[in-house]
C-alpha cells in the first residue's frame, strides 16, 4: 500500500500552479494536414466540405474587408434573424459560438461544479470531456454496442450529480446515429435538472424519417439543447461559427458568461450568405450521399470493416495483423499523399476515419487501400 500523493499548496508554490485536474487533461489533437515528403497532399482527415465554401459565402467574406477595424455586433443579430427565419426558430432561444465547441464549453461552465459529472458515449467527441474536466467534473463514458449510442448504458451512469448528457447524432468519429424515439427514451429517463445536449454537427447529412434533430424537443422541454455548425455542410470550418437552440431562460444564463464579440464580422456575413445558398448545399449533400455508399461498398469489398455512416465520412476497421494494421495503413496512405484520421485517441486504435472526397479522391483511396492490403 502506498502513501497518498501530497496535496500541493498552490499559495506557497514556487511558480503559478494550475488548479487540480488541468494537467491531467489530454489536449485535443486535430487531424493531420501534412504528409512528410509530399508537397500537396490531399487532406481527408477533418471532415471538411471537399467542395470548399459557398460562392455566396466567399463573396460575403470578401465584402467584409472594409469592416475589419470594427467590433462585431455582439449578439450576432443578423445571423440570429437568418437562422430563425430559415429554420422557423425563435431568435431569443439562439446562442452563437466560435464553433459549436465553444457552446459545449459554455454549457459546461454554466452547469458544472467540482464533483458533478457529465455522461457521453464511449466514443464521444473529445470536446465534451475537455470542457467538463476543466470544471473539475467527472466524465462518464457509456459503453457503445456496434459503435452506436446505447440509451440503457447511458442511463445506468446518470445519478444525482449528473448535470449534462451529451449525444452527437450522427456521431463523430463513428458516423452512427440513433432514432428520435431512442433520443426521447433517453430524455424520459433523465431528471428535469439534467441538460440533454444534442450535437447536430452532421445532422444535415441524414435524411431518414426516423431521425429527430431535437428542435421540437427544445420547445417541449426545459432541459434540451440542440447545437449545429457551419463547419461541415456549409464549408466554413475556418471561420468557426456554431449555434445552439435552447430554452430562453437557459440561453439567457449561458449568454452571461459568453465572451463579447465571439463571432467575427466576416464569419457572420459569410454564414448568412451560406445559409441562403441552397444550390451549394444540395450539391454538397448529393456528393456525400453518392460517394458515401460507394466507399462503403468498395472498402468493404476489400475485406475491411466499414461502420455504417450517416455523416460525411466513413470509419474503417483494420485487422491487428502486422503489416495490415490501421496505423500502418495511415502511414502508407500518407506516403501516397492521402491524409486520413487515426482515431486511437477515441479508443479506436484499429480504425481510420476517412472524409468523403471527390470521385477521383475516393477512387484514389480505394486503390491505395487495395495496394496496401496486397502487401
């Protein structure tokens, strides 16, 4: 039996010392953007829109050049009105962030105290846990069956100190989803004091009638939040624009700790323009729908496991056999100029996540994987 670690007196420490738990947080590691020895690699590691951005959004961004010396309008009211009109949502229930990541952080800051906990899926997005641990809260991971959120397993982890439950639907990095009826069953098992956060970063890529994005639940209940982003479908990942729809009283509380001017002027203008470019959205969705099915079939035909995806990427499982592992496949693809995402940090060391590209990109990925597996 060993003695407990000594408690550090931060007041008498020789240098400024982070509060307990901060240095234990594993920092978020984004997808790679470079490949050694390859001058212009193809980046398929971050689920960005392979078509780029809406031409209307690009024009709006360029048109903001004469406003760069000005502070943004603090409550993003132009974008607030556009989203309210487009989706039929009450503007006073909307909250905006520097990406939806900031909104997750704000929710954690608003509702978590030391000793509280959040519940998320086993392979849930890393930003949920980072924000919770920064608040000295516990993170509980519910086991997933077939890489899919299991409602019963999540409810087993909920107790009197649970303050938030996070569900990405469709999920990242797995691409799986659960039906609206399952989401509602999860909600029914939560106390009114627990906030159910429905992360819809990839919601636009799923059209199944059994899917529910959560907007109607926000109207029905006082403890549901729906979040969305302009990073995926709209191709504005570099501008960092996220938004949430939540009960008005909750929005007012969270807004009190939101930093001022958190969504810049070019980002707001580009987002409004992107929202109105339905032609670009249609093209983007059609490309994903066509080539997601093709990649799933082709990669599966190579003998690899492809997790059924409802997002703009596929998750591919590799054998543990030396010479055919996911890590070796990632390195081989990089040498071919194809950057994909290793997801060992999510507890999936035998998998790679591959963003859906243009036809020539997708064919190049399949050809490279075929050559890799041939040894």
